[in-house]
C-alpha cells in the first residue's frame, strides 16, 4: 500500500509539472 501511495504521489507531481508547462506554453 505504501508503494502505491508513493507512486500515486509522484504521478500527481508529474501531472502538475506537465500541466504547468502546458499552461506556460499556451500563455506564450
């Protein structure tokens, strides 16, 4: 269960960073 939690958190972080990058690209 701990492993899944860690994976879930890292995936969320990746999605957040990806979304931020996309937003910055659109804003340019």
